């Protein structure tokens, strides 16, 4: 019961086991069961309350900032600070035991 979402460097070639951390070109927020975290090295556990039903992502490429937030409150969840180089692409995954209890739906932002 897990999912993750964020961005990945264009040069990342997903093959086999990948280490999802900024040093490897991944900036990812993850949910495992009822726990949230940022895939950093080492991983950063996050206290997220109440549990969001949606997660917003804001990328400021020039400032090197990727932020995750709860758009319903609004409330900040976590921000990565990095020097991005080259194109970035959306990245997400769902674990092998994803269930109706923790769905992952990708929807466009409402502006």
C-alpha cells in the first residue's frame, strides 16, 4: 500500500532497482501505509495531519524548488531545494499492493 510522486531528471533511465533520491535524479514524496516521507538520503519522515485527499506540486525551476502541499487546506508538506539541470519529467509509482484505501489519481491543476 504505497505510492510516490514527484519529478525525475530527463537523463534517468528506469531499469531494474532504482534508488529514488535527489542524487540519482529523483525528487519524490512517498506514502507507505499511513506514513509519509521524502525520498532523500537518508529518507525524511514527514508528519502530515490531517491526511490529505489531494497533493499539489509546485516546481519553481529557476529557484530550484519543488514543493508539495495540501491544496484543500492549503498547507505545506515538504520542499526540495536543488540546482536542477536539464529537463525534468513527472514521476510517479504505485506499489504492488495499492488498494482503494490509498488511491493515486493524477489530475490537472485548477487555476
